[in-house]
C-alpha cells in the first residue's frame, strides 16, 4: 500500500522514482523484514513463554531431545510478521501473483497454527489429523492456482530444467499438479524442522534463489536472453522473496543452536508453502526437486521407512527423518545442521546454473 502511494507521488517528486525499481524495494524489504523480527523477537518469545506455549517432545524421538521440552514453539508467527510487514509497505499489492503467494503462505500458516494449538492445549504431538490437514492444504492451493489460470491466464506449461524450450502444457490438470508441488514442499519442510536451525537456513537459501528466478522471469529482456518463459508480474515476487530471506535470518537469530524458540507447524507449513507456490509461479516446479533437495531427501527417508516397515517389518534407517538417523549414528547436532546447510548451498548454485545451461 505504501509502495502504491509513493509511486503516485513520483509524478510530482522525481526522488520517489527510486521506488519503481524492484532491486531497491527488495533491498529495503529485506532490511525491514529483518528489523521487524530482530526487534519484536524477544517480546514475541516472552509472550510465548508467558502463555506456556512450549514444545512437546515425541516419546519415540532421540533421548537427547528431551532437554528441549518446554522450549517456546509457534515462533513461525514471527517469520510471518517479518514477511507481511515488508509486503504491505514495499510490494505492489495489485499484482495477482503477490496475492497468490500471500494467500498460500498465510493459509498454510493458519493450518499450522491450528495444529500447534491442538498440540499445546492437549500436550501431545499429534495435533490436527493428517488427512484433514492435507485436505485443507490441497483446497487452498487448488483454489489459488485455479483462480490464476481462469482469471489471469496463468500458464499451464510444465518446463523441464536444463532443456531449451522443453515444456508440456497439461491444461487444467495443472491445478492438481501445482497443488501437489505446493503441498509436497510444505510437508517436506515440516519434516525437516527437527533440529535447531536445520530447516530455516535451507529455506533462506531457496528463497534467495527464487528471488533471482522471479526477477529474471519478470524482466522481458533478460528472460528472452536466457530463453526462459517471461512471466508478467513475476518481478514483483522479488521483494517478497527478499522479505522471506530476511525474516528467516531474523528468526535464525533466536533459533540457532541452542534454540530459544521453535518455528512450529505455523512456521514450517507456511514457509514450505511459500517455497512451493514460488516454484509454481516462476515455472520452476520440477527444479524444486533439485533446489529443495534437502527437503526431498528428508521426506523420502520417512516414506522409505514407513513402506519398508510395513512390507518387511524392518527399518532402513535407525530413525526417520534422516537427520535423526545421523544423530543416532553419533554425529553431533551442529555437525548435521551445518552439513545440511552446505548441501543446500551447493544445490542452489546448481539450480541457478539452469538459467544458462539450456
């Protein structure tokens, strides 16, 4: 809203023309998001402590995690605050793609909030029934994507990374496909959120990468040069991604080992949904498998463990998700976390290379 007002003033005051530049607004959105999290973080965490909103630890989890019981959870609300405030101030809210991202992110955040609330009030780790949660997630994703296709002629082509002009138009089946991408990403991030700082840094890295993808896809000249699909309005997602990066860093300030606060499902589902819808809107649905490789491996480890145990009665891993497997093999928590961060950086660089390797 502030952005639209400042741009209107630029017709009279030339100095305000700077707000027309996406790069400048990404810069100030970044610092706004970080400052919001850093400033409100202690008060936010204090409020969680006062309300006794503490983490319940699984009985079947690593015994070393018992000491984390009672650590304030639902800290993902701080991330959402660090995203929404810069969005309201510095992002063009007339862009339908911006609304798509905000609707999915906040919608998934609300689902996570209900899930966390049930866990806190009932003092158990089950929360919202899995089937009900998935139905709600698919419903939000499907409605948002369907509206974009019907009202704004959003492309239903699925592009293949590393190949020039390789894409398949799947028509209205794209609603189901795109929803699967968003929901799958959200739940993969949710499974990854098990160690202090483990999930948020790969999210920061992925969001940074999507900021680049959004900028180049929304710039017709650059998109044409790189031979990638031009997406009208996608550039406006860049400051939004910058705000998510900053909000993630602001949260990491308090979530780094040993964590003062956990993001909870309100955080993991919302930021996972954010990455999923960013992949859809920048037409990098398949590339998300590579970029979010850490999340994919975490999810596959759980799926593999469940299938193996049901079919053979044996477990492939000592414990799933896979980060718990490494814990039980004797690796320290910080070593696992940092190594996952390194892998995320490598995957991001490889993903960015697809802009030229076509």
